[in-house]
């Protein structure tokens, strides 16, 4: 097989110059590929290879007979039009072989000088790895048993002016893979498969919710009050109104307004923005799905979550058993349900039911080397224990319920114990995958919760909420009892595609500016 650039010793600048010269020559000859507007492709690589049969053949190699398994396409003998990017070339005497790549995979083209004609064959020999071509011809099986297209016409559709990475080493620089995702998708089939699967996951979610009577809606990204989550927003200025705005950190408050308006089941899948750090599970812009359903509570949201995850896994993967980083997780079994207090008791051996004062909570935190801040109350310290001792153990699907009120400003209190709220977080693989409430619909209680959040903001908590007066007006109009949940779509995609980092499921993750 010839080297992709046909001259491995050449400097990159020389390779680029040669390719530009080839383009100029084509343009001078009236063969400019960039003036072509379309190509009528009839078949993909998958169409040609799918459903093939096999037969044993005897061929002669250097005077010796050899047995090969020949693949026979259902399209054998039929004329097809295929198109794709050249990924390899070999031969080039009077016969050449080319592999072109499309969305579905690769197909081999058999190009013979006697069939194509001398002039066209000479133009064919000048094609480079990376060029995009269209080809017509008959499907057949080569002597060595590979399904191919015997080409009678080739059309150059786009000239590649920059060489692709060397075939056998590919894109080994992770940073470069994320920056040049377009090249990553060309060179790495697994990467392309991940993003195809991501698209199928989101489509499957929509099908499930639409089937349950939910209405997909869109709400503002540019807001004057970024509420609904504990996160620091990005800020900007809207010149036309001479007003400061923020990018949304959540979808919650606008979707609840729609529940007030009588849209009883709503969901939105969209980008949210949080001014926080970058790591394997966090990107400052990410995809969140939130849904709200009137006349149900957080138990209803647990049932919905179980059913949704099973539906998506079955539809996209064909199984409810998924494997991430070598660990199997079973979505087919009932998800575990445990309170946050019981989880801390189980994994940290600390019973917060027996801790009645802030002083006692601080004392037990000191004993267990759990760091807390002066503003933290008993419920905050319970949450810190949970994060420190529990999360890493929640590998199988688990609902952690009944959070302390201090960390849940938009959630209904538990009727039997006002220190806790009807909230759960859904965990898999030690990660928080979803967050759900029985939504607080008491406007008087909600105003008090916002007031407490503003006090935290004044004490330096940049992630605290502020009072959203229009949302308060909506609650005062009246909101039915409602269950709501937010799903991290990117983390769901990570689990279902066995991807190590969030950047692996974001087509264009946030990166530092490229050094010039």
C-alpha cells in the first residue's frame, strides 16, 4: 500500500504545495472539483456489503493454489453509484485499488486502465488520500474474495488540500482529536459510532416521552435571572436593551411556568451553561433534559426514570445490561431506593437521625475529617458526608432520596419531617445521573427559601439563587402538585457508549484557545 502522502520524506509544506498545484492544474483543464454541486449516489458501502454470503474459492498465488473465502454481495452484477473519501490506494500500474469511506464504512473500488481509458486513468492516479470522489460501476467479488466495485467512471468531487494523519498511527494527540473533531471522525470509526449512538439515544428519549404524552418545548437561554440550580452563571450584556443578562444554568423555572399555564407534561432537551471547571465529567456547556409532570411526585419521577433508562438501553443497545469500564450495570432489575441518611449510615457508619444540633454535626465532621464552612448547617454537613463516603459506592442504579432542606431550595418538604424534602438523585457508576423533586408549589414557602438563598449569596456563595419575581408571580397564580426531574444527557451518553470522558461524547468540547 502506498503512503498516504505518496512522499513520506516530504515536508508538510511541500505536500500542501503539491496538492495546490494539482488543484490548479485541474482548474486550468476545466476539471475544477469545486464547481460540482451534486452527485447522485445510489448506494452506500453498507448497502453493498450488507447481507453478503460466502463461498470457498481456489485461487493461484505465485504459481501455488490457495483457498480463500469469497464474499458475495446481494448486489453482485448490479451497477451502482458510490461516493466517499479516499482512505487508501495501491497498485497503479494498469490496475489500481482504492478504499473509499462513507458514513457507514468502506468499500473497495477496482480501477482498470482498459475500462476507464488512458486519460481518465492518468487523472485517477493523481488522486490523493483524503480526496472525495464519486464512482460508478458494477459490483463484483475480486479474485481474493473482497466485495468491490469495478469502476467505469470516477468524478473528483472535492480536493483535499491538507493531508490526513498517517494511517497506521492515526490521531494519537488527544488534544488535537478534540480540536479537529472533523479529522477524528474520519480516522477513528469508534468515534463516529459514538456520536451516531448519541443521536440515537436522544431520539429514543424523545420517542419515549412523546409516547407518554409529554410536549417538547423551548425556553430562553438568555435570561435576566439564572436560577434553578446551584451554579455560577456566565454573564453578558445585551446592547439593544443596555441590560446585563446571563446564560441559563437550568431549564427549571421556565418549564414550571408552563405547568402553571396548564401544559401538564413538558420537557426540554437543551444546552445549559455553568461557569465552572473542566474535568472528565464537566464541561461549561452541556446538554440537560428537564421534564415536569403535573399531579405526580418524586415517586412518579422514579418510576419514569427506571422506565426511560430501560427503554433507551433496549432500543439503542438491544439489552438492559450495560458495561462501563469493565463493570456491568443491570438496568433490568428494580433500582435500589435509599434515603440519604440511611446511605450515610450504611457507608460512613454515622446516623444523622441521632444528630440534633449543628454543634453535634460539626463535631462528627471533625472526627471524620470532613471539611465544612462556617455557613454550613446540619443538612449541608450531611450532604458533605454523602459526597465523601457514599457516592463512589453507588455503582448499580440507585435512587438516593430525601435530601436536607438546606440544599434543596425548590423542593417540597416531607410532611412528616420538615428538615428534609421530597427529592432524589439518581446514581450509576458513582455518578449523579439525574436530580428530581416533588416541586415546591407553595409561593410563601418559596419566597422564604429564596430569601435564605440570597443570604447565602451575601455570605459569598456564588452558586446561590436569587429571587425570581416573575416566577414567584407564576406560583402565586397557582401550580398543581408536580414532579420534576433533570437528566444529564452527556453522562447518560458516556455510560451507554463506554466513553471515558465527557469530551468523548461532545462533538466540540470547550478547549483553551489554540496556541498561535
